[in-house]
């Protein structure tokens, strides 16, 4: 069984988000499955072409968060928030 290596407890989010990165004119929609103070798990239509660093916006009311990809699996990404 895999050990949970997360620095903070994740809570279910299940909300629409969008990612942006350099050379990407329009945001790419994603689904935020869960999140914590230190990171999130997101799902995209495809992870092909998604760089290791990007900005995640989860709602119109929260500030965008700079992210670094920690893991990739099929259509999902685990990201850590850059402080």
C-alpha cells in the first residue's frame, strides 16, 4: 500500500478550474478533484502539452495559484502550489 506523502490534508473540491501558461492564449478548462493548502489534484481532457509549471485558477473569487506538477497519470495531474 502506498504511503500518503502529502504535506497537508486534502479535501474534496469537485469544481471547475482553468490553467494558463506561457504561450497559451486561452485558458484550458480542468476539473479540480481535491485540494489542500499545499496542492491539488486536477483532471484535464488531455495532459499532452501541459508544462511542468502553470497557473491554476479555481474560482472567480480566489486568487490564481502558481503550480508545479508533482505527478502525472493518464488525464490527471498532482500539483503543488508554489509559495
